[in-house]
């Protein structure tokens, strides 16, 4: 089948592109390269072969989307295009709601006009807000996301719910990612953030290769076993397989479906640091700093619904995530520009 990937040159999109091509699908990628490089798509082509058509453009451009749907026999879309930097979203909420909510709605409109109703959407565990009971299940009540980025994702989730209620032809899979990290094991594609990374594993990996002097641990006084924040890190290759599994499920059914994509196990910041030291055999320089505003002490997924519905589960653990992330960073010290 032919699948449209918006944002298919980005970190997660490029790994899903690999998985789609490896599974024999044809893919159309739409990306404006505002946070990625066309090199990611070329490298995936080298790794997987197959047929990819690449469009440079904005997902909010309805005319471009109409042309893309008219030019290809697309039967499903996966929507990755969007902005994801929490600090930026606080500073420029209009941009974040414009791209994330406006972009999502532009895609939904173009899909409906083209008669394509199967959509997988990248959401986030941030929609659960701050909760005490762990693990998080899909039926846990949604909370108040701590920032405009999280709220923009929640808004798109709500639009999709309403759309499925209004028109029974839609078949929608909302994937709530926990903390994606890692890279394709070849080291050819991976996460390439612009500027200093804000997430733990990309930052720590840049410290490990000597690109940054030390990691700051944001708070060691949380109510967690060692006082540092606990997260459910999920390998991006496992995440990519989750997308294919969701697409397969949606082929047989209509309606609105939500799945957590996580491992079900949380690791603290100090456990991640020790993991990196294990993988590199070198000490990782770090120091304790104050808590980061808006951070939550701990959260991890109950991924059992994805297991039951999709036959999917994460197969890679923390050491695989760290080894693969570090390999990408070592081989591409400056990312795709290096
Ligand atoms: P990314 O920034 O690497 O990828 C997003 C891609 O979308 C980039 O290639 C960017 O150039 C493109 N893009 C941005 N605005 C666009 C626009 N208006 N038109 C066309 N293309 C546009 O991010 P990612 O980590 O791959 O995340 C993919 C999706 O998953 C995003 O929607 C993100 O919010 C969501 N998500 C990511 C994480 C994470 O930790 N990485 C967690 C939860 C959810
Ligand atoms: C962050 C975002 C969240 C987004 C998610 C995507 C914030 C407040 N939240 O979540 O909206 O959906 O990324 O993956 O930015 N840490 C350090 N030092 C660092 C970086 C992080 O100690 O340099 C700690 C954090 O305090 C946290 C853990 O590492 O305890 C993980 O942080 P991070 O990778 O940024 O992910 P989230 O906070 O879960």
C-alpha cells in the first residue's frame, strides 16, 4: 500500500519510513525540513531500498496536500509533522497551535476530500498530565498538560475523537508515545536536534562523545527511589513497529483507537547515566542542578492494550537504546551536518 508520512524526515518519521519500506510499502514523505534534513530520507533509501517520493512543503498547505493525494494512490497517512520543543511552545504558543493543531486539521481536511480515512497520529504521554497512580493506562483520565506543546497534542486528539463521532468512515489510531530514544542499529539515522538537546538521552549522548562538557541532573529530591526523575524510555525501532501494527489493525476497523507505546518499566536519570557508563566504559561527567520547571517526578506506561490489540510489545531494553543512540552520535558527531 502507499502511505503518506508527514514529517517523515524527522527523528521518529525517518525510523517509521525505514519500517514501512522494509515491510514493502510505498511511501510519500511531506516535510518542510524545518527540523530535519533531506539526508535522513536518502540514508533510509540506502538502508531499506524501495519507493519513496519526497515533497518539500508545509502540511498546512491545502493545495499541496490535494496535489499529493491526486498524484498517488495513498490509502493511509501517519502524521508526524509538528513542533515539539516545550520551551519554544511556551514562548510562541501561536506558532505551536498553528502548526500542530492547524497542520493536523489541514491534513484531516485534505484526507477527507481525497476519500482517505485511515490515520495514525503521534500523541504523547504528556496528555495524562501529572498523575499519582502508575502505570498509566489508556483509560486513565487525561490531565492538564504542563505546556502549550502538550495542550496542542491534546487538542488534536479531541478533534480526532469528534471527527470519528461525526463520520463513521474514519479509522484513527492515536499513539501516545512515552519517551522515544535510540536509533537504527546501523548508526546511519538518528535524532539530530537543532541546538542543545532538551531531552535527557540526546543530551547525555552529546556529553558522552565530548560535544558538551557535562550533564545536569534536574533535581535529586523527587519522591522516587534515588530522588531523580523516572521515565519509560522506548526504543525508536520498537516505536516504528508499533506504527505498522496500528496501521494493520486500522485496515480492518473504523473508529477511534488509542494505544500507549511504552515498555512498562521506568528508569531514573541516575540509572540512565550508569547505563551510558556501562555501554561506553567511560565515566560520564554530571552534576546536580535544580528541578526543571514543569517536570513530573515519574511516569511509565501500561502497554498491555497495544499487546492485546496489536500484538505489539517493545523488545529492546535500556542498554539497546543507549548503545544505538551512542553509536549514531559517535558516527555523526554533528548529526546530519557532520
Ligand atoms: P522531529 O522534529 O524530528 O520531526 C518532525 C518533522 O516534521 C520534522 O522533519 C520537521 O521538519 C517536520 N515539520 C515540522 N513542521 C512542519 C510543517 N509545518 N510541515 C511539514 N513538515 C513539518 O520530531 P520527532 O521527534 O520525530 O516527533 C514526531 C512527532 O511525534 C511530532 O508530532 C512530535 O510532537 C511527536 N512526539 C515526539 C516525541 C519525542 O520525544 N520525540 C514524544 C511524543 C510525541
Ligand atoms: C519532555 C517534555 C515532554 C515531551 C517529552 C518528549 C518537558 C518538561 N517535557 O518530557 O513534554 O513530550 O520530553 O520525549 O520538557 N533530565 C535531566 N537533565 C537533562 C534533561 C532531562 O536531568 O538535561 C531529566 C528530566 O528532569 C526528567 C528526565 O531526565 O526527569 C527525562 O527528561 P526528558 O528527556 O526531557 O523527557 P520528559 O521530561 O519526560
